[in-house]
C-alpha cells in the first residue's frame, strides 16, 4: 500500500519524519507531498494530512476525485476536521492498516465559473465557495438560481455556498446554520445583506446553486485558497455536489461530532458557570 503524506509549509520536520518512519516500519510506502505544490495522486491507499484544517482541506481536494480515503492529524491549534492529535498518530496508523476504522462520507463541492455560457474555471472544494465584492464594487448584486428555478436577487457584500462540512467554518462565522456533517444539503449564506429579511437557506441535495453577478466586479475563492478568480459582471458561479464524496477515516463514534462542537467551538457551553 502507498500512503501520501501531505503537510503544510513550515511543518515540523520531526513530525513528518515520524509519520513516514511509522508507515515504513509497517511495510507501507510513504510519499511526502507539500500541500501547496500542484500534484495528482493515484494508486494510493490513504492520504495522511499533517497540520491543521487548511492542510486537511488541501488533502481532501486531492483525495476525493480518486476515491482515496483521508486521515487528518492535527498539528495546529483548532483541528476541527482532523481525527487524530499528534500523540495518537502511530496507534492510528496501526488501526488503519489493521482495518479497525469506519468511513464517514462528506459531500464535496464542484464549482464552475461560467463566462458567456462557457466554463473558464473548475475547482473542487470540501467547505465552501465564496463570491464577494472586490475592486471598485462596494456592494454586489447577485441573482440566485437553484435547480433552474429563480430564487431572487440580493444586494450584499457577497454570498457563501457551503457543504455540511463547511457549515462550521466561514458560513458559521457569517451567521449560517450548523449542518450535521453526513448531510448532502448545501447552504447559501448571504454576507452582510442590505435587507434584513435576507437569511441563509438550506437546499436539498442534487441541486445546483448558481450565483450570477448582476453588479460587480467580484472574486471567487474556494476553501479559502490563496489564489482567487476574478468574476466579472454577467459571469455565473455554479455550485453543485461533486460526483464522488470524500471518504474520511474515523476511529471515533458518529456522536463525536457533537462533542467536537463543544470542545473545539464551545457550542452549548454556558458563558456563566453554574
């Protein structure tokens, strides 16, 4: 079996080597990969990410299109998406090789930037796509279409289309709802809308959400990647579920998501102690 070890810039080399040595000691071929270097992975049994949630997102974009499972190890501060802390790395690798784990499926986004009806950019993401104002635009006007049905036109700083995984990221910070991660729904979250009645909407699975820039310009950014794409007035950003879902390796129970909400995000913890 081959395992791709994906890490962020500046990652502790000792931690990376520790992971590679642990894999090789168990007869597994380990291939080191920098998360910011464009690459394609094939014929792998696992993508192992070392870092925080940003590194996990980068690994997910590599793994999902090929149906390769992903296991995240947290070397950062939050690590909401990752499964293991540093001290659990070796035992986690042993459990994976022994087949002692479960797979949790997550919906991935397929994002297409359309200009005059033609696709000019296609990207895959786990969390969200953000279309927000840029340049001289003080406020965007966006026309929203879902599954071929016109939903309406909004004036806002921008809009976020997020998966259930992304509902606890930028979408949550912008006032969106928390979705249980196994759900296939997409959520639309307006960013600082001009009208107070414009609120987030959750859409059923298997429907594309299209944002057309009526008044711009704007920028499109997937999963908070450093490089965004210019969106001109008249362009459309079409967001739908990728044909393949992400296979996340889990050792914890499904109920651990709610524990994670409490421990990582402080959800349900009273501000005033008893």
